[in-house]
């Protein structure tokens, strides 16, 4: 898929229409889905602003889905409520792809994260993978942690105590192999093959000075990387604020821009698959 | 139920007896059957009644009222040990035990306020039973798990 993702011409999905329903803001996920569809020769329907839809007039999500389903061949949905994609799938006859449901799941992000890791190492088994930052509210790390634990990776959860991995995710993981849980990245940086960084959001802290203190101690920079393995890769679902220093972008560790690009081929593969083209 | 020769709880002629309810949950049973709202029949409730099988139990008798399958399903969520007896002319006409259900549909509200089933959408809630003892259920929409008091509290 990668050559096609970079522009090699094809018409695998010519005549097919993708409806993107983003009720929550998105940059990468939405653009990469739209690019993916257009690179495969298909068309895209979307609205600029959810406030301009009839949902704001009180229409149910179910009715919006029924309507968009009748105009398109596949739907991609992001919504602030958990379970919204499943509800959409119940009312649509065509395939529905979850592009993030509240604090729930973000499965296509997980697939592109897995693709990126696999491209670097060729395997998941016994890789030591650290998830750093906000593990409590970040839906990308929830899906990813469950997937990696099923694939035999050794997990490290690195976060301030108040932003630790939620109980129900721990329950799904614990049964296989107990992850290492720490609030200090310095203790484990030397063990890791992959460091997956997420943003610590200011609004989670009642006290701004507490936020500054914590956010600073989770910053990934060159001095931290002096202690890392040579072939460590650093990933981030983006957007980043200041949790990864810009100087890191120029090292061989930085994989986050490649990871963002991988959203295109992976979503091309997903769209082709659900539309029956292989 | 008989002490000396005097009945402590009256026999009913027609209706439903819910027996072997774990001690302390009798009031909850009445609540989920909405017998705390619009009562137009006689209801008898025995709390902390000696029982050979259970030590102590609660027992509920409702005159001239028979339970729908959905109501029996609700009882199974809070009192899987209970038995439901359909009484006709003072005799047991039918007797059901209430084993825990394989799935829970339309009788419990999801405790996650951010679950899509708590929006005004035309769907009923659906839960998969993850564990039966103690009961743990998982929302098919948002995947939140609920157990114990949380389930009882959210019975519709």
C-alpha cells in the first residue's frame, strides 16, 4: 500500500464514497482517511462543522447515520460518546469504522501504531514497550496496551500516579504478563525498545504549578536519550506540545512523523478491506 | 413460615410468591417490580425470616399479580437464588428458579454517563455477562463493566 499512499495511481475504489462524520475535532485521523480514500480513487463526503448538521437541531445520531448511510458506501465516525460507533453500525447497512469514541477506543490508530512498530522490528514478541504520559484518559494507549499484551510484548506504564492506567484496562492485561508500573521514566528508559509518548493535558490538573512540575519531569530530550538503547524508537500519536523536545526530531529515534504518515496506507488497507477489494 | 400454629405471613389465593430472596434484598425486589409506586393490590414482605436452606431469607408475596419474563430476568440480577411461584387457588401452579441470564437486555441502564445509550437514541441497553458469581456485566456499547450494587442501582 505504501507506494499507493505516496501517489501511485490506481482506481481500486473508483465509484465508492466515504462519509466522514467527525462530531469531534480531528486533524490527522480525518485527513488521513480522506487522503486514503482519494488515493484509492474514491470520493469523500463530509461536513465542515458538526454544528451545521441536523444533530444540532435535535436529530438522533441513529437518524443521521441512516441518512448518511444511504448517501455513501462506508462511514467513518468520531464522536464524544463511548459506544457511538457501535450504535452507528447498528443503524447502517454499510460498514462503519470507529475513528474514536469518547474515552473509549481508537482502533485504527492502534493498527497504524502496530504497523509502525512492526516496520521497525519485524515482530512484537518480547519487545519492551513503554507507554508514557496520560494513561488514564488517552484512548489511544488503552487500545494499544490491550493489543500489545495480546501480541506478547512486555509493557511498561510510565505516568504520574493520578494519570495511571484505568483498572478495567489493567484487568484485561494482567492475566497475561504483569506490566511494569512506574512514575519515573529514568528508571526504565534503558530497558525500552519503544517509547510511546502521549500528551499530559493541562486541564486534568486543578493546580497549574503541579502541572508544570509534572509535565517537565516527563519531557523527552537528548539528555534522557543518552541512557536509552541505540535502536530505541520514539512514537507519539500527535499533536505534541512540549513533551518531546524538537531536538529529538533529528535523531534516528524519532518515528512520530513516519507514524503519522502510516495512517494513510493503514487506512487505505482498512477501507479496501471493508469494501471488499483486496 | 409457621410458628406455633399461627401464620406470620398470610397465604395468598392468586398471585406470585418470590421466595429465597437473600436476606435484606426483599425491598429491592419490590422496588424493581415498581411495587413502591402504584400499588393496587396486597403485598406482603417478610424480612429476615428463618430458612433451613439459607439461614435467613426475605420473602415477597403479591396478590393478583403475575410476573412477566422481563421482571423475572430483573430478579435474577439481584437474587439468583430466588424462586418464583405462581399461585392459583392457594396452590403452586408453576415454579421457576431464576438462573443468571446469559445477557442482560433492556433492564439495566449503563452506569457510564458518557455511554451512547444514555443519549436520547432509539436503542435498548445490552450487556454481556462476564462473570456470574459475583455477577459482572459489560456494556456492549461502551464496554464499561458493572457489578454488585452498581447493577442493582441501575435496574430500570
